[in-house]
């Protein structure tokens, strides 16, 4: 696979004795306890434009959750915007900061799925270290949950980013991605006890954490009126050449397998689009369909389309078969995704319980069922919500997902060595390597940094390093940068006109 | 630190980074242990404070 990828995860934060009114300050306190080397407070917001819509306009305002707005009005904080954001850029090229009262870890840009999984897991370890340091400092229990809901109606996101060519027409992109995103929850859902919108006691368990919060098929919003297809037009690369597909409808997966399959299949659908393929059907009501699939985990997952009614599994097979025809044999990661995608769809149809060692929503339900049978309670017992939450506890000593891994009940994909490596080091083949090297070697010279630009003070002058066109494999450039003897040589290498014209051979395949 | 990064750059790219579930190599792996009984899992679940979900309230995020 050969596409820039990333995952941003907003973590749920619990601090003993504190409530939502103090959550911003607690998130800041936790981030200030980060024990890892970082460049702090230098994130450059000047290139960000979250109100710009792919449909060719910019909205005046982004919608906000009315309940959250009320908390903000009643409990103002005394920090500046910069202090509240508490931005960190780490030596691995990742961004760590406070996003709307949630500690957020945004992985560095990755190209290989295996790098992305290692960096996603590295984020859990980094946040856990922050939580432990903060807990020691304040003497109160601090817990972090990698999930998307507080079960009381507040949601927070796990977003995916995929760079793609701008030449893919917006209407084609949206019309082909929407049916895919509506139905991929059948393997990418994290599972949830209960329903938070329109409570329905007949739904003790659903597939997706996030589906209750979808309100529109597509829009530019992220805080409220959340869509299935987000239209934010912020490529973090050259605007005239690239789009960034910003997927906000997904769940936070604990399972490495589910994350890999989720990102791998989405990447293949984008490959199909860049290859000129389109799905050529649409779902009549994507929001209602997504919620009905999610709330009927044992159902047939029927989807009403303009071409008739079909199952979500068969709809996913349309994408799978097109990808098999075009991409089989392309590379090892592609072949893995194609093989596992097919296997999972077949098992979801014939014997979904066999996927309890791979998919979060099935693994979690099996855990809950085990407890319910043992303790003689039902799946809608209030204790089940606490178990659901505990599945997402990132502390290996307490989290239920981690208990499954510890007992050999969940398949894993990455290794401890790779995760430890990812905690400190960026992938060598993406522009994140340059960002990470700047933080490792020249932290005091970093004046500002973001996804596509770094400004370094190299002595007497500020030097602007443009990363926006470095979307290919840059391993050769990384090697040369690592061999640079000082900042002058480092900067000269980056400003050389040859730097981008010598992509690694694999990038040209 | 730089030495480790150098090792990473030089690490050969696996030709088969992902294999079938349960397979060997760098791909998905299921630890080669006999499935233990469920007592340990149940013990862990019984330790979970059932009140934690009631206490757990969050600001709305993105």
C-alpha cells in the first residue's frame, strides 16, 4: 500500500472526584505530565481551515453541541487558547494535545498498515504514561479510555485520514464512499451497551459506538450534527493535487486486527476510486441504515438501495470483488486485506462468533455474555455498561481487552518491539520522519510545526521547511538527513531542489 | 536514539508482513498457549466497579 494514512484518537478522561466542568484543566494537567521529549506550544494553526467544505464553500460557523456549549458558558477557564491546547509534537512525529477536553494522539503519517498499527498502539502507551505521571502528581485515580462515548449522550472521535488525488471528483468520492462507510461497521464496530439517542430497551447491545451520533449523510461538521461522510477540505498537502478523506464516523478499535481491516479496506476503496471504479448505487437513507444495522447485531443487516434491497455483507462484497479483480497480488499488505476482508464477510454470514478473537464488537459481546451467564444477570443490567467501559481501559492491568490479549484470546498483529520503536521513532518513509528528526535533534530551534510545514531557526534566520509536497516515500532523504552533521547541513538537504525528485524506488511503483 | 532510528531505516522490509490469522512471521499471531478457562476473566470482570459507568461523564468532542 502506498498512501499517507493516520489515525487521531480522542481519549475519554476520568479523574477521581472531578467532573465535566474541570475536564479541560484535567486534560491540560495530564498533558503537562507527559514524560516524553517533545516540542511544546509550537503548533502552527495558520494553515488549518476546518470550515472549508469540499463542495466548494466555507461555512460561517461550525455547529456545537448545545449541552457542551452550556458547560463552557457556566464554567469558563482561565487559560489562553494556546495554553488550553497544550500542543506537543513528539520525537516520533506524532501530535499530542488537548482537543475539546480530550487528550488526543494523532499518529504520524504512515504508509504501511503495520507502521500505522504500531503507532496507534504507541499512542496508547504514551497516553498511559501521561496518566500514570499525572496520577502520581495529584494523588487521585486517573483513567483513560479509548472509546467514543460516555454512555450519557456525549461522544468524542476517532478519526482516520487518507490522502488521495484531488482529481477524484467530489461527487464520485462521496457517492462511492458513503455506502462503504455506512456498512463497514459490521467488522469495524467497537460494540456498545444500550442506545443513547431515542433509548430503546429492546436494544441491549449494538455494533457501533458512534452510530447513535450520526445526524446527516454528509456535512463539514465534527462537533455536532455529525455526518457519515465528512466534507472538510483540509488536505494538509498541496491543495491543487490532493484531498484528504477525513473519516469521522468510525469507532475506536482496541483490536489491532479490526483497525488494520478498517484502514486497509478503506484504503483499497480509495485505490479503486483513483483507478476509475465507482460502486454505482446509493443507499436510500444512510443514517437510518447505519443505525438500524448497528442496533440489530443479529439481524440480516438489510440495506435499501436504488438497485434494490441487499445485505450489508453483499454490499461490502461489491467493493471487495472490485478490489480483488484489480489489486490481487500487488503487494503483501494488499493481499492480506483482500484475504481477511473476504474471510470476515464469509464468517459474518455463516458463523460470526468465530470472529470473537478478531472483531471488537463480537469479542466484547462474548465477554458480556460470559459475565451475564455467570452472574445470572441480563445484558441490559446496568453493570454491563461498566464492563463495556472497562473493555476500553488502556491500562493493561485493568482493561478487559487487554485481559483477552493476555489470555491469548485476541489475535494481535504488531509486536512489542515495533510498539517500543514507534513510541520514539517515526516511520522512515513519510514526511513524519523529518518532523520527528527536528524534534529529536533541534527541539529548541523549532519555531513552529504542523503537518505540512516546519519553521526552524537555524542560527541567524528562520527557515521554512515545506513538507506539503513530500507525499511519496522519502526513505532516501531520511537517510541523508540522519547523516547530516549539523542543522545547516540538515536544512540545506531539505532545501535542495533534488530532495523531492529522488523518491525511493518503491514510491514509483 | 539515533542509532535505533538508523536500525529502523535499515531493517529489511518483510516480503510478507501480514499472514493468515494464526500464522507465523510478522503477521497476525495467536499466542501458542492452550486457552485457559474463563475464571481469570470473570475475576477481572468482578473487580470492575459497577458504579464507574455512572460516574463517567465526558465533554462532547469531535
